[in-house]
C-alpha cells in the first residue's frame, strides 16, 4: 500500500490514476493547494539568500577559529 505523508509528495495535487479503474484523490483541494504551494515556494526563495549569507558568515568565522588554533599550536 502506498502511503503519502503530505500532499507535497504529489507534484500537481490532482486526481491520480491508481491500479484500480477509478481516479484516486490526493485529498487536497486543487485551487487552495496551488495557492499555498506558490506562497510556500516564494517564502522558501526569499529565505534562501539570507540563509546562504548567514551560512557563509558562520563558515568564515569557523575557518578563522580553526586557523587561529593552528597558529597557536605552531608557535
């Protein structure tokens, strides 16, 4: 039996053919699910760049700490 945790597993959130002869509903209304997916995608895209910058800053800080430890050990 196929188990779907969320409707995100189904690309278009529409009725899908199953191995039976009748279409199987994914359970989410088409119009609202499309709008919610679009809003979630915009939120993800808007959050991606600040997160990338934050991660870059964190890695730079980490590299600085590692470098200073190595220079103290060599001294």
